[in-house]
C-alpha cells in the first residue's frame, strides 16, 4: 500500500509540474515581445557635437507586427536644439525581412534663435544582412526668418548695395543602404554594419545641400553588468556638401530598457530584436543662413541722414579734395578704394563733414548693416598733411599715410580754431626718410577726441624728431585720448606724445597701448594713461 501511494503521489506531482510548465510557456508566449526603452547618444564631431535622448514606446503589437511611438530630444554645442515626435509601424515577413514606415513632426530652434517645423516620412526594409532606408522631409509653417547679424552692405561704383541676412529651412530627402560585415555569426549578439548613401535638400534662392554620407556601426546586444535588453553601439559617420563642407562624427549609444513589459531580449531572435532598432534619419531640420534676399540700393545712414560715395575707381587721388568739398558742409562722405595723393593735394574737410570708410547704413525696409570699405588715402610728401580736419570734422575707419623724404609735416592735421573734432578707428601713419621730423596726428588749437586709432611715426636714415601724437599749439587745446595704440621710432628723437602748457587732457584719457617713444612736455592738466600703468606726462 505504501509503495502504491508513493508511486501515485509521484505521478500526480509530475502531472502538476507538467501542467505548470505548459502554463508558464503559454504565459510567456502571450507576453508582449517588445518593451519600451530609452537610447542615450553622445555624438562628438569635427564641427559640432551633439547629444540625444530617444524614447521608444510600443503602442500595440502582435507576434509579427509592432506599432510604436518615438520621442527624441537633441541638442548641440552651437545652441541649437530639436524635438522629433513620431509614430511608426514595423512588420516581420516570412521571407526574413522586416519592413516599416514612420512619420515624425520635427521642431528645431537654431543657433540664431529661430524656430522651424517639418514633417518627416520614411520607409525601411531590414534583413539579417541588408538595410534599406529612405526619408522625405517637408517644411511646414514659417520657412524664413530675418537674421540681422548676417546683413551685409558693400560699395558698387558710387552706390551701396544692401543684402539682408536670412535663415531658411530646406526640404529634401536622404537614402542609404547598409550591409552586415560577416565578422560574427548571424545569431551573435554583436554585429558590425557599414552604410553608404546620400542626401539632397533645396530651397529657392539658397544653395543646395547635397552630398554623400557614409557610416559604420558596431552593436552589442548584450552588455555585461547591465540589464537584460540593454544595447551598446559605437560608430563613426562622415558626410560632405558644398555649403557646409565635410564633417565627421563619432557616436556612442546606450540603450536602457524600461522593464515595464516585454520579453527578455535574450529570448528574441536577431530579426525580432531588429524590430526595436532606432529609426535612422537626418538629425536636423536642415536650414541655411546667409544673404538670400534681393539686393537693395541704400541711400541713408542708420540715423536717417544721406551720404555720398567716392570711389577710387572713378576719382583720382589728386581729385579727391575737390570731390569731398563738393559734398558740402555737414555731409558724410564714404570712401571706397585706395587714393594716392601728392604734394599740394591735401584733402581738407568742410565744416561739420565726416570722411569715413566705416558706416552703418539702413535699407528701405528699416534693416541696418555695417559697411567697412577698408579705404585708404596715401600721401607722398604732401606739405602740411594728407588730411586736414576743420570745425566739426570727423575722420573714421580710414587708413591715412604720408611719406616724406624732405620737409616734414603730418599724416592728419586738426586745424587751429576747430572744435568738436573726432578722429576715431583709423590707422594713421607718417614716415620720414630725410633730414627732418614728422607727426602722425598733429592737433592744433581745438577740442578734439582721439579714440581707437593706431598712431605710428617711423623714421629712417637722418630723420630727426618723430612724433605719434602732438598737441602743442600756441593757444588753448583740449584733447580726450582713449583706446589708441601709439608708437614712434627711427628718428634721433622719438616721441609717443608731444604736449605743452596750453593743452588740457580730459578725464577718461585711458586704455591706450604704449609702444616705443618718450613723453615730451607738461600739459596744463590731465594725463594720457596707458595699459601698462604709465602715463604721459
């Protein structure tokens, strides 16, 4: 009896265990195959570096079909960021291919703080050995924003042409084909794949963005010490197009499974694991920034006043004085080109006149741009000075030189009796190769502001006294001197500044850079301060 009872009990236990195993297998079969995960990617590049988080959420699934949502956030080190919000479907065919399609809404904030939207539509076909993908990108909403920092203005003849800066989004497509390099068995939990493809984006009035793209990726579907279902990928990518040039990236991508549901990845076949591969698409809403608007001829400065353009292509250097005089009192004259002047051809400014190579102009639509022509006036032994400023005169953004071999003078002279004179942001140079001295900037009886200039006096041979800045008139002179670079050399005596008892130096005469040369004279009050802690006097 005991023997029969034991045998019966053992048989019953075996039956119960068998039913339990069957129930466990059936429960496992009923369990969803694919669970949610988040992929974190670092993508350092040759021109910019990116970071990305990609949340993958199965929405509905069967044994061979998966409907999923994808939420991506990306940022880079150029102050750009983007969000991609997508929905896709993938299906496993009996032939061994996984086919799929997806759609995204994308929104990007660019480095210029502009926002662009687009819709992305894509298709894919994946097998053990091959990947085929194609994406179409369609901008939606506003496609262009002004970027005033990219506005430009340039001289054309005797006119100034303005072009407004813009950033525009671009539509287009990309495609690639990938191949599994047979370094590992098809069922291995690590695979190496290489990809080749291209892209093309276009927009009216904007250079096309088109070129090749190649990449490689080594993927590990099993990562030691991490969760079942984790994945780690290493990769490299390179692409090139004319507007942006060549750029390369290295990638490191870590998958973190969110164990809410889904079978362990170790129980899935390679093609089942591929059903949860990341969607591969362009990382940006593609945009280009530049001067894409129609050119405008501008006639006003930013303050609304008019200006006159004098171009060396149509005005000879020795005719420059007459052309400047013709512009009239209180006018602004914008120079373009290089002017050569000789003895007896000093360019003398009219009352209240501005002579400049640097100005801010305004278009008819109210947008502004800075124009810097780089203009120069080069004098050769011009007696007195190459340029003379009179009452209310302003010299700005020009290079002015005077080269002497005989009786010296100045490159720039502020005439006696002139008030409210400004000399700024210019390069003023005098040279002397004869037995005389010369002055870069010679200030007579006046009130003059000198700021942001480079003042240089250079002698050679038998040159005597070379002076960068002189303010030594027989009557009262008041000067403010700040932010200049000053140097004198090559003469028997070299003076960085020549000041006398009739000169008052205004407060705030600081921030100057001192080169070679000594201080001469004692002004009535004040001093010129230098960044090295010294002063004149």
